[in-house]
């Protein structure tokens, strides 16, 4: 499975970029899945709903299914967070998996960068970052700098990198 990451500091535009890349790449006829890392507790279930009640009662996994979609929720219940590789193994095969976050993992990435965040570029010290998508023109980088709003160019770069161009 081909894998490419989008990383960057908080409020750098990662989620918006991933959303645009999924639409662009899927629009070219490729199948795309995403993995998003959250640094905080999150919930995809609604209090009072049956699946929430099952989980709250102690179920380790709750699979919710309809004719439109299915979702599997797995409670760690104190276990360690699974590594990216273990999560990828749960995905159905697709042409490309875009990974948002996981900045310390060793897969190739594009860094989303906005000057307004005031954060330094991760790319200066991270060899897994193959390009920077920025709203400015940072100099002195060993990787290409692409306009943050040029989804087509960023998608083309990623597709070349993973051999789908």
C-alpha cells in the first residue's frame, strides 16, 4: 500500500490540505484512504445512542453497520496506542493512504506551513519531509517548496513520489 504523509504544526493547514488532496487524487480516479492522528481524547459516538451505550458498558469493540457505511470503534482501555503500521493493516487496499500527523514516523511527508503560526519549519531537521507546502517562500531548504493553495501541484508531486503519476 502506498503511503504519504501531511505533517506540520497546529493550525498550519494540514486538515484542509488533506481534504483537498483526497478530492483531487480521487477525482483523478485513484482510491484514497486517510489516517488522522489525534493528540487528545476524541469521540465519534453520540451519548445515548446504542453503540455508545455498548461501549460505555465495557465492550472492547463496537461495529456499527448500515447499508451506507460501517464503523468499527475500538476502546484501548488502558492499552498502548497502536503504531501506525498496526492501524494501516486494518485498512482495505487502496491506491494511496494519506496520513495526517504522525510527524515522528518515518514515512515520506509534505509539510504544511503557514507563516502566521510562528513555528519553525520541521523540514530543516527531518529527512522524511520531501517537500514543503507553504504560504510563503522559505529559502535554504533542500526540498521543493510548493504553494500551499496549489492542490493540483502538491497532488502531482505526491503521485510522482509514490509512482502513481
